[in-house]
């Protein structure tokens, strides 16, 4: 697993049981790394990469999963908070503020999707062609096709934060920020 800590410029990693915790790399941009996304190359582990945004939100960086080869991929057009990687498309989806942005993994292109959110704080994939978005101002979890159409809303009236979709069980897990608990949809 990989993580960053508030107030620190390091990205850390450990085994899933918490052992062998180590500092993987230190972001030299002067900002904290946030919104970590790991892209796995199933055929060649040496090509798997970790991507992150800095706390400034517009600089997108990458390295190999062993911490080597740090590069600045692109300056994003908007401030981003979280992202998800679509390996079959070699593209990232990222959220921040009112926007969902789509960018190629090599940083060559970037575009926006119609999200109609007001404070998007997280996203995950939902099925083969949809995204789940967490909107903490409207207290909604939004299901949106990857092309930006056909919006569907799940809402419990609570403020959602981080979210994840478990394709095996079909469950959506959302962090309820107003009550400090995890909700299932």
C-alpha cells in the first residue's frame, strides 16, 4: 500500500499487513503529495507507476513504484484533489472543486467532463463505463458515465468524503464526514 501524510512531502509504502513501512520518495516540488494513484502493468511490474498531485493541486507527478524516475507529468488546468487510473485507456480521471478532468497518462492531453458537482472530493470507477463522484456540498454520490452524460444521484443526506466501489460485492463504500462512519450503498 502507498500513502502520504498531511504536513509531509514524503510518499510511503508498506505491505498490506503494515510491516516493512518505508519512505518511498520525497516530492521535491515543495508541496505535499495527495491523491495517490497506482497504475499496475500486469505484464511488467518494472513499468508500474505511482502518480500524485501536490497540495497546490495543479502539478501532476509520477515515479516508478520503487520510487525511482520521478518526473513532472503535467501542470493540470484546474486544482485536483483525487484521481483514478483507467489502465485500459491509459488515462486518468481527476476531481477537484466543480470539475472532473480527463488526462492521458503521458500528460499529452487533458479535457473536462460535464459533472454538475459543486465540491467534488473523490472518485472511483463504477462498472466498465461509469464514474462515482463524491460531492460534499450537495451531500451526494453521483454516478456519471465516463463521457459526462446520464447523471444518477445516490444520497443519504450525510456529507460524503472518500469513496470506493467493490465490483465483487457491488457495494459502494462512502466515508460519512458528518457522522465519522462508513456508509454502504
